[in-house]
């Protein structure tokens, strides 16, 4: 259980003074013509000593400095004023704050629902850094369900908006939390027949993994249940041969229970598992409405769930 306690080029003298009519007032002290008032020779311009041009009078340099400051200010402000997706100087970021809590739960490697009257085979592979095992799998028949689980440590962090110097995409936090999952131990629990054989449909309440501790009833919600048909139905009523279908999945989302000062919430956590499902449907047996859990916004990646109807 996760418990949180109270948490020129800028005007480089490129416009010269036009030459004046030749008047004999003494030595010519300016490359652009004689001055109106005889003055002592000016200090040599360091820029001119290396072949570059002078930056001009103090007033001109002040104007250049002000223009540069205004330009930099516009670069800093413009992305936020226009709400651009990309900023050249300063961009919005989203990242985790300090850890709020950590807890160990059973995490699924694969969860499979068998169609009533049919069969499911399923295999899942963990990334090396998720759990201490590298594979999971199982099979079930005639409406039953199974889950292959092992322990993993979940840590939750508050999501915090910020800014960072440099070019980048503006990113705002879309969720109040960050969750990480790490290997915990070699403990593995393989559950068979989470739902008993003979179950006509998968519309029951979401499945939950068993708790790690008998004193703490909270556990990860597997949630591989039928909500609504969102994929083509399987109809074998007029068929004489069985139907076999393969379904891949690249992730699995579970519900992580978190206890906050204001009450408990369930945070969706997507696990980067890889799974493959094989479904077998008997001929002349009925119609199965399909909920493709990989297309479900809450729990993608758990294969298919079914609602069975006999042939008319």
C-alpha cells in the first residue's frame, strides 16, 4: 500500500559623415573630412587597430545595447505569449518531485480470458529491469481466466511543472503523479482459473492480484473485464471449422491503489510487457462479442474479453 504523509553588426559606424568642402583650418584629423572645431586627436579605437570598424559614438552604442536587451526579452517571452509548442530559449518541462511512497505488489506478466466454450494461450515477456523473471505464460479454457504474476516495487512521485534553459518542446504535466516500477524479488505466483470455467462473459468486477500482506488488503487491479464491444464479433454458428485468432499486445495497464490524506485513489500504471494471445473458438457454437482491451483507454494490453451468446 502506498501511503503519503502531509506532501556594426549593430550599427558598426557603417554610415560615415559626408566629406565637407575643403577649408584650410589646419591638419586633417579625420579620415572623413576636417572637423568644424580643432580638437586633440582622439584615442585610437581598439577595434580599428585590428582592422575592424568602430562601433560609433556612446549614444549609438547605448541604442545598440537597448535593442539587444529588447531582442533577448522578446525571445524569452514570445513562446509563452503565443503558447508555442517549441521554444528557442526557455521551455516548459514536466518531471517527478521527491518520492512520496513505495510499496511492493504482485505485477502481472500476462492475464488471459478464455472465451466460453473455447480456449486461450498467452505468453508475456518482461523487460529485464521490470521484474526478476523474463517470461510468463499460461492457458485456460471454457470461460476461465488466469494471471501470471511476480513481485515488483512501485514508487510514486508528484508531477511538477517547471522551466529549463535552452531550446526544447513545451511540456505540461498531464497527470498528477509519476510511477516507476523496479525488480523486487524472485517471488512468483501463478494464478490459474481466476475466473472459473463455465463463465459466460467477462463483465464481472475488475480482477485484483492477491495482496502481498494479509494485513493489507490493497493490491494491483488487473481489470481485464468486458466493458463493451469494440471489435468485430466472432460468429461460428454457421461454421464447420474452428476459428483461431492471434492478438499481440505491447503493454499492459494496471490500477495502482494509493492512499492519500484526502482518501484513496487508483493511479493507472502502464507496464512495458510484451504479450501474445491465441484464441480458439469451436464451430457451430455461438457468438462472442469482443472487447479489445488493447484498445481500451483504461486497461490496454490484456488481450480480449468476451460476452457469449448462443446461436439463435
